[in-house]
């Protein structure tokens, strides 16, 4: 047994064991901070057990997939831990998804049960006739005064509160470290989103590896406004805090104007972030009390190099933001806490072999570009595969290496430097986006002839950050206003996927084999005649 597993032990490397163990160690110490609530480690474990018992009474069995569509709140954590304790597989879904994308994910996962908050019921109602396997829906009512089921659903329905009305005893289900824990949908690149299957052991290692790296202890309070359907908030914040005995302050969403008030309210000593959050915060008006906050460390990425040190000085904190990781792999590259190479991702993490490979599978020499490829030196510490996508799994794991689709360089000292995405994926405000999925929705409009979606630079800056541009041709004789197309997209895709820029053209640049030359559309940036949703004042419905 490897040293890493000696810390926990394979037989103890399940979410259920970790939650029970933390309840035993830390008992009535506060764990979750949410609004005015303080919820102890013991209460979290008891509530997870209650939910697990309720799921078992509904007929949920080990291996069943349970989709979850809920906002940030303590109940989504009870659902996550409770599902894990039954041996079922959680399918956490982005609360912004709608229409075709949401239908595809639920059907692809083969989910028979959905736990959903009432504010999102309309999204389920829009696609319910096309859901193939759903048998039952559990509805969570955030507002106790608003318990009317609207719209009514054709499925067997029960309330979250009914599931919680059960014994706090641990369920008697045998769950192993290698059992699947979750199916988390990553951005599609040249096709539909893929559901990465991760087992209990992999997700625990993701959290466990970060604790010494970020130097967290039981004295820390970790704040995150990131959504609990993302790996960052789930495993790199909540589970990590539980294993360290820290407190986790649940933010309900990022707001630049409320951010530092919430930090001070919770007395947070650390916060986690993604995407352009540092840039947005740094662009806020300077205040006399900017440095007067309790934060000692901020973790996340990427951060534009031109604000890195200025942000640290202004807000009197330390970034620990040199890393590279994915849902499929965990953090495979990172730098020590006191490492000066703040423009680098760092060096490969203990427990992983990371190399830069060329198209032939040979390792790229120092200072030359190659694809980041990963092998684990520990069993069950990478994803198990893409659910119901054997071809995609084989492609990603070819030649016994997991191919990330991201390009980097490495210097003579072993430091990695991110270069670009090899895949045809976009990234906006911390969200990975599939150009394929946006194009599919736009092309379904009867007036659209062709469509190509690319990313263009964002004024927020940051490696891998951009805005979405859709380049469009209309069918002969058709007419379409930009506002009409955006309104068509709103019920059919997540708000963050909706293009900011619409560029109507007579034709798209193509290769001799009729493939759209997207690099040309990227290179031209935003033409002067392109329609800009934000400048036009069009407000999206979230």
C-alpha cells in the first residue's frame, strides 16, 4: 500500500467514511456557515444519513444515478453526501443549463431520480416529455412559504423535507473506495459534453492532496462563491475543509459589490475563485479599507500576471494560484506556497507523472510546446472514464496516457507554462463552454444558414478567458434581428453560453474540404459592425 493510502486506507477512502470520521473528530464544532446559520460537523453527518435513509426508502439502489439541480445551500451538501452513503452515483448539473443540453445530460447519465430546487422546475417541465428514464422527482423548496408545485410534473413527486424525515443512523450499504461516486459533465469540445466518472478514492485524493499545499488547519474559514455543481467548490473547498477540520462559508454566487462584505461577515481566512474574479475585484473602486480583511490566502486561477502582485498588496493577502488540473485528473501540476514562479503552473505533483507529448506520442524537449498528458502513480486516482462514451474514453486514454487537450511548455528546471487549449472549447468567466453545443442551438433557428462559434479576448484579461462570438450566415431570403436570436437562445442554453457578439456574414471561411477555418474568425477579433449584446444593453434572464 502506497504512502498516500496509508493516510486514509483504501477501506476508509469513501465519502461516507470521511463524513462520519469528521463528525467523530470535530463533533459540534461549526462546519458550514450559510447566511446566519452555523451547522456542525455532526449535524451535517446526521442530515446526510437522514437523506440517505429517505433515498433508500424511495427505492434508490447502489449504482443508480441521481441528478441534482440545486443552488448553493446546506441542502445540496446533504444531498451529495447522502447519495454517496447509499452507493448511488450523483450527477450534479449546472443550474444554468436548459433545453437540449440539460435533456442530453439527464438522458446520457441514465438518471431515474432528480433532486431539484423549485426555482428550476420550469426547466424540467420544458423537456419532461423527452426524458427517457426519470421515474421520480424530489423537490426542494428554498422558500417554506412557497410550496406550490408549478409547473406540475408527470413524474412521481416527493419533497426534500419528506426525505429528511428519517433516522440519522448510518445506512447499511457496503460502499468501496473504487465505486463510482459522481458523473460530472465537462465541456464538450468537438461534440457533446462528456460525463467524467470519478470514484470515491479519486475525489478524496483531490481534496486530501490540497490540504498541505494550501496549509489549511482547523483554524481556517474558507469562503467560496463558486457553485457546488463544480469540482472546485465540491472537492477543492467543501470536502477539503471537512478533512482539514476547517469551516466552509457557502457563498450564494459571486458579486463584486458584496464580495468583501461577505468575507468580513464570515471572518474568512481564505477564499477560492475561478476565472476573471480577481480582475473584476481589482477593477472595483479603491477603498481605504481594502487591506482590512481577514484573508491570508486566495486560491484559484488563472490570474493575469499584470495584477498578481498589485492585487496581493492592495488586499493584504497571498495568492497560491500556480496549478493545472481538471475534473478528470485533480491537481497534477502545482507550485509550492512560497514559489516565486508566479507565471508558471508549477511542477508536477507527487503521485502523478506529467509529460508534454507531441502528435507522435514522443516527449517534447524543454521550451517546446506539447500536449499535457498524465499518468497516475496511485490506483483509482484519475477518472474511471466517460460515462456511456467508450470511444471518447479510449481517445482520451490512448497509449496509456490521459490526454488533457491543453498545450504547455516546460523549462529546464521542470516548471510548466500553459500555452493554449488544443481542443475547440471556450472559457468565459470560469465556465468551460462547448462551441458545438452553442452552434447546435443557433443552427436550429429556421433563419440560420451556417454558424461558427469562437472565443475572442475579454477586457477582463486572464489566461484562457474570453467572450463568445457567433459568426452567422442567414438562409437565402431570411431576415433576423440580433435581439431575436438572443431571445431564441435564452430558454435553450445556459446564460453564460449565450454569445456576447453576433457577426452576420455572407459566408464563412473554409478549407478545401469545407471545414470552417475558425482560426481566421478568432484572428479577426470583433469587427466594428458586429453586434455587442452588452453595449446594446440586452439583459439576459438568469
